[in-house]
């Protein structure tokens, strides 16, 4: 089980609520995004060297179906 760490900054949802992304800020200032399908975490990404806004854009883009995660790129 993955433990959610850092301070929760924002959450994004797909229109049908099947996807959710949580943006957290770690104590060292690095943004981290947890990507969920239903209640299951399907991916975690760290955005070292990027702004919080960059991480939030990634989270929102995934919920909108724009961003593809590694496991999605393998499915054809």
C-alpha cells in the first residue's frame, strides 16, 4: 500500500468521477501527484525541478484524458 505523504494542495476529477488526481507538496518543496482510478492508486509522479503549477497541470490533463500514464501507453 502506498502512503500518501506531504500536504494535500489540490484535487482534480474526471467528469464521470472515475479518475482523480491529488497534488501534494512534500516538506522539501517537491510536488507529487497521486493518480487514482476509482479508489486504486495507479501511478505516482514526482515533479522535482518543476513548479507546483506544472504538477497541477499534469494532474488536470490526466483527468481530462490528455496526459497518458506509462501503463496507458502500453495498451493498444
